[in-house]
């Protein structure tokens, strides 16, 4: 919430922040329950073998779907700059685990 609204109604602002955080956590958890590693592999050709956390799993799927950094930032409640950094960290993690990073190349690994 904007600073002006937060100052006027701090309890409500905190409530809104809690709801947003809960929604994000639920999205990540529900996605991980809905899409299994095997389904992800079937869709993308990339086997993760449960080596990424739920948030990374969702991010990889959204990258596969061509979601922009700006929209990823909205989903993960952060900035596009942070998303660029997280994508680089995730790509490096996959490389260190000998997991294909073709997903990034297929989508041009756009940092926009």
C-alpha cells in the first residue's frame, strides 16, 4: 500500500500485506501440488528430480510459458531487476546440478 494509506490506516495496511503474502504462498504451494516433476518434464523436456524449491519450480514454469520479467515481478511481489537476478541464480543452480538450461535459451532468456 502507498505510504499515505499506510499512515492513515496502519492496521488495514498490515492486513492487506498479510493477505497478499498468503496469496503468493498459496499460489506457489498450489502450483507445486498441481504440476508434478514428471508433468513438468513432459511439458518442457527438462527433468528436475525435485532439486528446486517450490518458488523456483513456479518460476521455471512461468519462464517456459513466456511470462515477462515485469509480470514475474508481479507474481513474486518483487521488482523486475530482482527477477533478472533470480533468473540468473536459477540458471546457475541448474547448471551446477547438470540440469538442462535449454528453457532459458528457447525463450531467449529475455531479461526484459
